[in-house]
C-alpha cells in the first residue's frame, strides 16, 4: 500500500519557486486619489513650516541645541555599538542593493519591470529633491556648528534635511508602495515608518544631525512616496519601450538560432528486419575510442550489422580440423 508524504511548509515554498514565472492578471497600481492629494498638500505644508521655523531661528532651533548639549551618546553609551550598525539601514548603497535584489527577483517572477522602474524613479526623485535642498540651504551639522543658538544656515553644510532618514523612508517605503494587497501595504508602511524614524534618531544620538534635520528628512521621503502615482504613466511607457526593445533585439535578422540540446544521430536504413532485431541502433552520443588510429571512423550506429557464420576462431596454417589427415599423411604418435 502506497502512502503519500505530507508536504511541509518548506516543501510548499520550494514548489512555488519551481513554478514558471507568470505575469499577474491585475496589478494593483496606486492611483492619485483625493485622499492622497490631500496628504501631499499637508506634507508639503509641514515641510515648508519646518524650513521656515529653522530659517527664523524659532523654538525648533533652540530644541536642536538642547538635544545637542544633552549628548545622547554619553547618556547611553551601552547602545553605541548597536546604533552604529543600525544606522546603516539608512545608507544609500547597502539599502539600495538589498531592495533592488528583492525587487529584481519579483520583477522576474511577475514578468514585469514595474518594481525596478518604480525604485529607480523614487531614487532619482530623492537625489534631485533632497540633494537640491541640502546644498541649497547649506546648514552645518552639530559637530561643525560655530555659534551657539544659531541656525547654521547657508554656511556650506549639507545636512538639512537628513539624507539618511529620507533614504530610509524611500527605500523601505517602496516595498509598501509595491505591495500586492492593502493589508500588506498597511503593515509594510508601519514597519518602514518606524525603521526610518529609528534611523533618524540614530543620527541624532550619534550627533551627526539636528533633530529638525530628521523631521524634515522624514517628510521629504514621505512626499516622494506620495507623489509616485503621478509617475506611473511614465513608468508604464518606459516598461513598454524596454520590452519592445527586447523583442526587437531577439527578432533581429542576424541572430543565430539556438543550438539543440544534444547531437542528433540519424539511424541508417534497415533492409534486414532480423538484423535490426539482433543489433539495436544506438541513438545517444557516440564517442570514438582513444586507441583508434587517426582517420575517419564510423560509429556503431553507422555500421551494417553482420552476423558471422561458422566458427569465430581465427584460422591457422598448422592446425586442421578433427578427423582429417594432414597434408603429409603422417599419423600422430601417442606416447606410451
């Protein structure tokens, strides 16, 4: 009696990985709804308000100096090693590589370039908007501050808004943006928000950013994610163009046809059915023995089957079959 083995969760995972990739029938592409437009307008208003509060050296700047003088890295030195590693989650290089690897695998599985193109557009917007704001306002960080109580604006710095925080919001938030279900999108949004805020507070702990830098960086990354639906038509056109370019490249006239999986050996014409039954035709790959002399040789499949008649022993001139006399007429002498 044969019993079937119950599949474990790991077996089901590998079975799913072994399936051929299929493009989903319906892609859940976020739309620019009224609710999202309201969020964009509200986030932009908060962004402008934070910049204005820092420019006029308001209470927000005084709070920045109080946190800097508090020196969190001296208050809790036992977590310094952990924070040094955690802040890497906001660095552009490592996070972009990790997220691109996941989205690249997802693009291959779904046969769509949208995940990779959405990541590229979001990083491009991040470089343009946050980079321009950094160098345009030129604020110095806490380690390079010159005047106590000053906003340190337009002094040649590049830390306002926080690039680590904005990058964490975009790179981890793009996973929530590309989620396939609303529930997954909500969970990933919460995780990316907490992760990015943790990265920002880590920079405050290490003394590399003001508190207002972190808040502005978080809002800057959120604005990019909220504005991505406006770029979905551009992403769709870019995907169609790239796929069309791939198809034209595959169908170009000068491209050689793909080689067969193995050599094809044609069996010779069989004239004798009995010989064919006695000698099966080899259809696999044949290889000449290494001890043969150089020159053209025929494979076993190309030779005509021959069945020898009579004895298989080689002939000898000094031997005679039994019961026949030799040519000299002499009889063998028996020993006695």
